[in-house]
C-alpha cells in the first residue's frame, strides 16, 4: 500500500502520497477509529442514513472536522444512489448535508467544485472512493463507485465535468483511488460478470477466478483505473491504495463483512 496513515489525536486518518504533495488542498480518508458510535457503527461512523444515533454521528463529524482543521459547515455530501450523475457544487450548495441527511445534495455519486473552503465528502463501506485534483485550474472532485457506479462510468463522467465545465486538461488531474472491497473478496454473481464483460470485454482482468457457477471476483480498482486512463489521465498521476475494506474490518467499515449493517467512513477533499 502506498497510502500514509497519520494518528491525529484519537483518529487514524489516511492520506494519498500524491495528493499530500499538492499545495493548496487538504484531503483525507477516515477510518473507524476514535469516534463515538456504538456497535455495529463503532466508532467513527459519518453517515446519518444507516440507522446510527444522529447525535453521535454529529459528534463524529465535529471531531473529524476539528481534527483536520476543516469547517464542519463546509462538509458537503450527496445522497449516493449508485448511479453516475456528477453534481457541480457551487458556493450556494456549500455544506449541504453537513448536519443532516435530508439536506444533502440529491441523487449524486460524484461532486466537482472550484469553490474554496468547500469540502466534498463521499461516504463509504466497500464502494471505491476516488479523489481528484487539478492543481493547474484548482478544481477538486470526489466520486463514489461501487459495481453499478463503475459500470455506469461515474469516474469517466467526473473527468468529463472537469474537462467540459472547468476547462481542465485530463493530463493535469491527480487522482487517488482509496480503500474499498478488493478483488480478493468481491465475489459477484454471473449477472454482474456478464455486464462487466459486455462493457469492458472479456479477459480484461477485471473479473478473476471465474468458477463453474459463473461467479467471479470483480476488481473495482483496475476497472476504475482503466476508465480514468482512457479518459486521458496519465497512469502515473493515479495512486491506488489497494487496501481491501473487507480484509480490514477493524480499520474500515465493510458492508459485506458486516452483512449490510455497517457505518460509513469518509473520503474528502477541500481547496484551502
Ligand atoms: Zn479482501
């Protein structure tokens, strides 16, 4: 793994090396460690929408924001629906969903902005967090990609918004692909295998160990990496954590490991 873990007071926060080198932004991948929630959301659950006590979620978000030196009211979240819509976040929508679920941006799995002090945050438990930064145009983005979002090309769509709406050149964009369920654990049914092969072609290496049952293991990291490279981002600009959430349930929330009753960790980025 290439990510850097930092112990910041009670919290364990992970950072991409390539994004740490960029000036003018902050970013983070949070873990389960150091929060206030009880099992099964123990302990740093950041989602208001998984059945956890809202007051504890609020305390967790405050603790995270304070620890990172980010304003709580700048935490901007979306209602994630496993689709591929990219929301352009303006100053006016800064902080939507910071303190409740109903105020979050409606139905978006990616967000892009050039507004300063606006922290875009995705919430995760096995899906892939992808953070984007164009240091040349000073534009940031975040995407949430599970198998549906990956097949619906949410990562590619995010690059399109950088290009078309912010006049960015993909070669300038720096990307981190964060912890998620890995190809070691992500068994999928033959329906998903079929859809992935239709989209990417068979034998691309995204679906491994196919058994007689038709099931396979989906490599979401490779599938998203290829999407980003095809969208014009140089491979050397992309850092992949290659950390499996299902393999590290002590560190990260994992929907599959917890049989669906799991909290959410956060992946965020903000222009200073
Ligand atoms: Zn695994």
